[in-house]
């Protein structure tokens, strides 16, 4: 037969009759919670280790119960139950604590978000844009060259390498706060395709419009419901790859003029993006590649601001994101 619970002992008035201290009652209640799996053994032992008075309460309780057993043989069973509980408490207190780190996931979601805010605040404020370096894409597009007027720093993403739950929560927060810079459309395509958290949480993106995967990248970007800020970087290499229709035309019309931005691969998919708050078009740095004319940049920016700031269609919902 199992030992009586803490509340059963109270019903029998054992604690008052045996003269147990308040600390002893606290420990016996905690022992009852441990038996009912409301707390684990580490937490039970921690209650004892936090104060020398708690450990003294355990030893005093054992001494009192041993004295009562000699004087009142009828109370032997009750005394044995309490002594057994005290033994369990001391065993938990003497057991080395498991060094598993701070139980972050046991905190409420609101507090965890404040932790992520404190951790990521400096990372985001220091970085005008976060760039994947070196490039993860296997394409032949040029990589990232930092501007001469600012110093690049490595972003410490150690928090995202702890466990899968913390990683998912932190990256969700980080992608919402940090503007991400993709050095080519291929890298943007690969990032959106392989990272569902990025697709869900992306808020601000800067991408160099170049590479053979521009159409796929912009098609995926159009499905990012959280995206609000878009900066498109253009260069001469933007028209290195053209739309399928233009490629076909140039097979037969060889005397066509140099391609324009309206014929660059991905233009049709780029114009399907909706719901933007801020849209801008900028030139590539001169030392990274050949620039286009200011007239082309201004014309593209006007067109994108006209189209991309329109509201999303009513039928465009979360389900479209996963397709």
C-alpha cells in the first residue's frame, strides 16, 4: 500500500501532532508534487539546496519522528512514511544536478521573445543588411563585395545552433527584424526553397537581379506573405539571361538591339509581387560590375512602385505559400 499523501497527512493532523516546522511542511508538499510528477527530482533537490534551513528541517523531522516512534509505538507507521519521504528528499538534494543548461523553452513565449530581442538587438542594429558569406549557391554569379564605406562584421548566430525549437523561434524573429541581402537571384531561390522559416518570416530583402534562376526566385518571393520591403539591385548582368520568349526571338531576329530590363529573365514574376510598403531600385557598386543607366533605374523603380504596392488578391492566402 502506498504512503499517504501530504493532504492525507494533514487530514490526520500528523504535522501538528508531531510538531513539524513550516519548512518541513513545504518540503513534504514538494515531495508529494514529485510523487505526482508535477515537478522533477532536480527541482525537488533544488528546494533543499537553496537554503541551509531546508536541510536542517529534514534532519529535525527525522529526529522528531524517531523520538515519537520510541514513545508512541502506535505512530510507527506514520513516522516511517514521513522518514521515508525525508530520505527521498535528501537523496534528491544530494544528487548532482544535471548540467543541461538553462530551461529556456519552459519560459512563457512572451519572455522568450524578450530574450531573443535582447540577443538580436545588437546584431540587427550593427548590420545594415545580413549577407550569407561565403555564398551557399553553386551558381557562377559573382559573390558579395562589401562597400568601402562600412566595415563588415560576422553575425554571431550561436543561439540558432542550440536546439531545433530555439532555432525555429529565433530565426523566425531574426528574419522579421534583419534586412537580408542576396548577392544573386540563384541564392534567393535556394534560400526560399530550402528554408520554410525564411519563406514565412521574411520581411525585408535586397537582391541583385542577376542569374539564370531569377524567374524562380521572384515567383517564390511573391508567395512570402510577410514581405514588406524590397530593394532590387540592377546591373549589366541583369540582362545576361532573358525571358524564354525573348530567347526564342533572338534565335531568328539576330539584328535586335541590346536587351532591355523589360526583357530580363524574371520580369514577369517580379511584377506579380504585391502588398509591398517600400520598393526601391538601386545600382550595383561600380567595383562589382558594370552599371546600367540612371534612366533605366528610375523607370524600373516607377513601374515596380506602381505594381508591387497594390494589395494582394483576396484569394491569395497561406496555402499559396506552400505550393
